[in-house]
C-alpha cells in the first residue's frame, strides 16, 4: 500500500528503502530492515501479490541490468529540456559510468547532480547494477513558493535472483520534504501549492518500483522520482535520481 504524506520542508535525515522484489512465481512473505539498516527479504516486500507465470530458460537468454545517476525530462516555458541518463551503465554496453557533476538549467535551477558512479556486471548467470551519487538538488520550485530539494547522498541497486529481481536504495541528508526512516516501495510525498486552493507543485515518489503485468521477473526502480506540477503548471515533467533496472531473462 502506498502511504501519502504532505510536507513543505523537513530537516536532514538518513533513510533506507525496504527491499522490492519482482518475481516470476506466486510467493508470500515480507521484508523488514534489520538492525544494521539493511533489508532482509522473504517474498514480495511491497505487499503486491505476484501472479504465477511460467518462464522457461533458453540458451539465448541472458540476464540484463542497467543503472544511471538520473535524468531530467521537463518542459519549461514551452521548451523541452532533456538530459540523461547520466553516467549510465549496461551489462551489454558500458560496464561503468561516472560524472564529476552536471547542472541542468540556469545555474542548475532544474537539477544539479554531484559526483556519481555506476557499475553493471553479469556473472554466473546473474546480473547486477549499482548506483551511488551525492549532492543532488533542484531549486525549480522556489520561485513558486516551494522548497529547494536536496539529497546529500543516494544509492540504488538491483540484482537478478533465481525467481526474478530484487532492488534496494538509500538516501541521506534529505531536505525539502519529510520521509520515514524506512521507506516502503512507492512512498509518495506531495509538495503543496503556495495557497490552500492551489494544486500541488510536485509529487515525489521515493523507492519507486515498477514491474510488468503479468510479472516476468523484470523490474525498474528509482531512489527519487520528482513529478513537477502533476496537475499542470509552469514547469511539467520528471526528474529522477538514482535508477536501475534488472531482468533475469533479458529484454
């Protein structure tokens, strides 16, 4: 179940995302964060029922994984602004990616990404993607009375398993909105409008997790997904921070 919290500003914090799974067979179970802050998983952590689907291995199939530090795809003042995927990696392409930092928009108004690195690998019939980065910020909402959103550091990863794929993420030093210490999959935060009657300035989804229906074991996740003015406004589109995707049987 997605929990929704409305917030304008919040102090710095560190948070760990509860594990998410994409499975090819119906299993039951739960996930919880252990004492060391890592997630232990038994079955679908998100609470979504996984439908049974017959998937047969094939010699030509190989697991895939991709990762990137983020991307920007917005429309501002009638102009399309598209940047990324940033520092992307792919098991079937560049195995590693890195950036010393990149800004998008005037003085990084739309987005500013600090140093980030990605790594993708395939070995022993498994695939994995790892993403780490720091010093993300966006100040695009400030001119409309909203907060400046900052993330001091973030990570996002996924890996294939015998039954599908699993993912994890973490955030630290977050300002601009409130988040729980343990972030469930698809945790939603609304950034409210300047007045009570105004539509929200942004919808922020943390630990975003998507998988196809019916499930085939593949998944995609983002540590942070910011949807600007989701009901329409002066700036629309999406900003993502820390993304990965995995598929146990290829694309």
